[in-house]
């Protein structure tokens, strides 16, 4: 099931409309990790440009119960 994860400015968001088990087109964790590794340097460069511009920023929303892996996800994604 394809699911848009981009929210347009001014749009109201209802988290109940999003499947928490959604994994995109990835078949397994190893495949996702490979793509993440290849994109981390690009993410770092783009974040530095946004920071220097001082007008826009990146917002990442993680929804999970306690011990749901939010901290680990942040550390893993931003570790580049």
C-alpha cells in the first residue's frame, strides 16, 4: 500500500490516517539500511544549507509508544 508521507504547509494532520507499520517500498531492514547509508551525507549537506539559510528547517515526526525505538531511530538516521 503506497502512502504519502509529505504534508503540505497549512494542512491539518490526523495521525490516525497514517499506518504506523508503513515501510515504504523496502522489503527488509538491510535494504532500508543500505539506502540510508547512501543518503546520510546528502542529508547532512542539505541540513547545513537549510541551517545557513536561517529561514526553513526540517521537521521529522516520530510516533511510538514508550520504548518504541524513537531515540534509536534518531541516532541511526542522524549518525551520518
